């Protein structure tokens, strides 16, 4: 199912270079956009609909997952006409339960795989891990790359690893987590993005949420530029998911501004852009209620999960 | 699923207007001349209107100073120099300059709004660039006021006397700060003339200077047209002329003061080269091109108005540049989201449009994003001319607007030759990943300021000025201080 069949694979050691100072400057410009009134409301609703509500803990239980799945479909029932979130994101062992809970709601179930979060397992295990999640009904697979191999320059290994996982995803969409906090430089982020897309990623994703820094705007911007170049070269659209650290509406809106001005409105839907952030939902809800009632409500008025 | 969910459909996301409030801004209907610590009616009895170029509405009437008014101002400056400013302790001078800086900071928002109203520049820039930099110039030079002997070791330094200063309309407040701060720190007194289209922030600065308690006559602000400027230049009791503006006027000034005792610094036009090597970080270079030419509607003497791209990456850079230009928002300067505001005046718009016509007539390929311009006011969309020749007038002459010419090159030597092949030499930009290439180019480009992997960055500690027809003398930094001192 590799959607890049027949494509010329570039030399990843020649990925475009990125100037950090220039990226910081560009990001500052996005942050200076002032999003008010109707455009703010439109942005907030968009942000809600793009969230992947996530629970990825050792202590996850069916009970916890069920509650989160309910919240995913009923963000704030006091307010009619709110969108649902895009997806719930869980460990493979919880996919089946999540799948049952969100049935018929349009909310997708995403599963992490490939020995998330470290990726330190043999390929065989990663394949089994992914196959299990797909068989359980996952709509989306969030895999991690082998950062150690990447940092030693073994780009072919990382490419093959992604391509192999893509092959067993079937109809599930593949998100490739780069764990940019461990890649450190923007040059590395750019190169890893290129590798992931050419290897067949449907989405590229910044982080597991387990490592800091996670989805900084600088990193997300670098990945958006990679997506744009890839689209211009191959004609294939790839989605973007910043994950970790986007906890408030303002940051979410700035991210959307960045997507809007870098990639265009074609990406402003949850088919192509996601936020991996659980605490974001309530802050967005709070802002929506503030915009409509004129007052901020206490966090006690919004369900935590 | 037969019907797709509604929130799955991409929709256009346009930003609602986010207008900066003007309610806190106090503007008088009529401004007099600020001479000898007082607001004085012009002996010409004439006033001129200053308008908002974004909507052509009149903002205020401003006095038009004639020879007599200028004479009054120079006499006040001379008296203040002799009796007060050259006598008080340098640390006292510093205190006044610090006080002006702090008062400006306190009223930064008001300055930014007035600057945008009067000049047409976008509020984002006046708020984040012009006003903070202007304050920083005062802070920086205040620090030098009592350390002049350390600034120039083993030299005996002395102030010059009365400085006549004439500033342009592109950075009205910032240019006033560039001129006044070092002059005062060095112990001179000042007669300053702001440009006729943008006098308001200089007059607001006069109010703050008045509030600071600066002794009367140390700073005098006279408004008017070219004749007022000429009166300052030709006044026999002025010791130094500091001018920023067009090369044409600069030449007139130089002729006028030839053979007199007057010292001068001239900061004139430019046609600066922005050079993209094939190993440059392309996306950031594109941003640098945008900042280089579209910052302040291209009304920047050091604007990177000649773009040179190495041939291997030319197509990619141009395609990305066009994409970036499509996301620029052109319109009301008071909207916090506007990227490109109004052209400063009808005259300037006509000049820019004249060049665009020349470019089209020459057969150069033009690109302008499809953006809607406001119905009233003076606007010009950001414009590219591709594949222009070195001999084209668009490449040779300063346009002073959002118009960029693009040329390609093959080798480093070729681009150095072409970049230097200009009567101007104010600034240049180099984009490359290779440090050694940066140093090679900076030693060979004949330009006063050279930026590497960035463009249009300013700092009070950094000297600024040009080669050739871009003028002489430096402003900013120690060099800018030295320009207001006699050194023995």
C-alpha cells in the first residue's frame, strides 16, 4: 500500500538546510497575527475538531479509556453544535474498547505502536505491535522512528522501518512520530520529515509527549515547510500533527495561522491537521464560552475527561 | 458514509479586522514651531496640512517655517549651547537624555499610533520596530554622554556647537532619535526639521522634550518644506549639517556648504543587493527577501531592492517568494494584521507607479499577488520584476517602494561585480550556509552595512552609513557619536 511507488527517492543527506534564527523570526510573525471576533470563533471551533484526545499511560484501564471516549463525543453538552474531537489516541491494548465506545460518532481511533515511546525493540516486535493494533480496528497508527539509528546517520534503516510499517497499515493512516526533542536540530527535523514522507507517511508528527521540548512552533514550522516542498514535488498531500506542549487556545490559534499561511486552507481540516493535546480541549471550550457569555468560567465548569 | 462531516471540509480562514485603538492619542488641530522651549507661531503665518496617506484625511495643520523662523531657532540653539548645554556637567546631559528615553517609552503606544497615522506604516512595525529602536537610541547615547574621553582614547574631544538636522519621511521618529540623541550626548544643541509629510511624531517628541525639562533652546523643531531645510543648511551659524534623504538633495546640500566651516554627514539613497547563494537556507532566505524589500513598503534607504539568485536555485526561490507574497496582507496600517501599509504620499506613489510602467515597457516579467487594495489612500501591491538586465533603469535607480528586481548569477565573482556595479553602496545581504563565503563577500562588497543570513536589522550600537552616492559619515555606535565631535 505504499503510496509513493515509482517515486524517485532523494538523497536524504542533501535535505534542505534550515536556519534556526530565521525560523524563529518567521514564527514570531505568526505569533503577531491578532485573531479576533468571528475569525477567532472559527479558529477555536477548528482547533476543537482537530484534537486527538490522548491517554498513553502505563496505568490506563478500560474505565479510563471509556470516559475519555465519551468526552471525545460530548465535549461540553451545555453548548449545542460543538464539533467532536478528531480522534482518541490510545495504546494498542485499548484500541478495541475505544473502537466500541466511539462507534458511529465519526471520531477515529488512533493507536500508538512500534514499541512507543522509545522504539527500542526489534523490527519483528514493531510489526507485531502494529499488526495487532490494525487488527483491533485502529483507524490510525502513530509509530515512532528509531532516533538512535537516525542520529548515527542510518537513514536507510529509518526509511525501511517506516515503509515496512506502512505496508502493514492497510487502510489505517500512518502518522510518523519523529520525536523532535531527541533530534535536537532543525536540520535533523527537516531530514527526518523528508524520510518519513518519502517512506509513505500520511501524517508527520512532532513528538510522543514523553520528551521535552515537544511541539515548539519552530519545529512545527520546519515540518510544514517540508510538507509543502513534498507536495510541490510529488503532488501528494501529507498531514501534520504537532503533539505535546500545545495547552492553550492562543498557541493553538497561532499554530493554525502558521498552517494557513504556510500550507493554505487545504490543510485546515482534521483530515490533514491534528493537535496531539488533551488539556487543549478545555481551554478552547473556556474561550468559546467566554466569547459567547462575556465572562470566564472556572475550570470546575468543564469536565476534565 | 454518504455525507461527509461538516467540520471535515476545508474552509477559507480570513482574519477579522484587529484595529489598533486611536482613542488615547491626543493630536492638536494646529502645531506651531518649537523654538527656545516655547511653541511659536511662524512669521510666515503659513501652515500646511499633514494627511493620513491611508485614507487621505487631514490629521493636523503644521506651521511652515521660513528664513526668519529658522534664524530664531538657530539663535536659540546658539544661546542654549553657549550658556547652558556646553557648560553643564556631562552626567547632567545624560540625565536629560535618559529622561527623554523613559518618557518616550511610557508613551510608546501613542507614538506608534501617530507614526502609523501620519506615515502610513503598519502598526506592527511602528509598535515593534520604530518606537522601541528610537527609545533605545536615546538610552544608548545617554550612556556615552559622560564617557566621551573613554569613547575616543588619547583624543581631546569637543562638541561642535549647533547642529542642523534634516530628516526623511520613511522613519520619522526613529530618524529624529538617530539625529538628536548623539548630538545631545556629545554636547551640541539642535535645530531639527522633520519631513513635510510626516511632522507629527517629531512634534510629539518636542512635547516630551518639553516635559523632560530640557533647558530651553537645546532642541528646536521647525517644520516646513525644502525651503525650510535650505534655510537651515545655509544659515551661517550652524556648525554641522546632518541629513538623511535623497541623493539629489544630498548633492545640493554638499554644494551649498562647500567652502564653509560646516561639518556634515549625509545618509542618502541606496540600491542594495540581496544575494542568495545556492547553499542558502531557502525558506529563511525568502523571508529575508520579503523583509528586505517589503519592510515599510520598501521606503527604506537600505532596502534589499536588487535580488541576485544563483542560477541553480533561482526557480525554487522565485516560486517560494511568490507563495510568500500571496500571504502578505495589504491594507489599513492600523490593523495589527496588516503586513504592507500605505505609500507615504501621492507623489511617492506616482514615482513608484512610474517605475512599474518603465519595467512593463522594458518587457520585464512582472508578478504582483492578487490582493484587493483599499479604495481610498495610496497603495501599491508588492511587485517583482524577473529577468531584468543590469542595464535596466529598474536596477540602476532607487525606486523607494515595494518593487524588487531579480537577476540571476553563476559565480561568486560575477555577483560581486554586479552588486558593486551601482552608484550606490549602502547595504547588502548574503545568504549562504558557508561561513568562509560570508567573510569573502563582506570584504569585497562595497557597502556600508552587510547582513549575513538576515536583513534590515538595526541596533543603536551598530554604525550605519554608505559608500559612494549613498553618502558619508556614520550614524549609530561610537562612529555616530564621533560625527558630533571635534577631535584633536
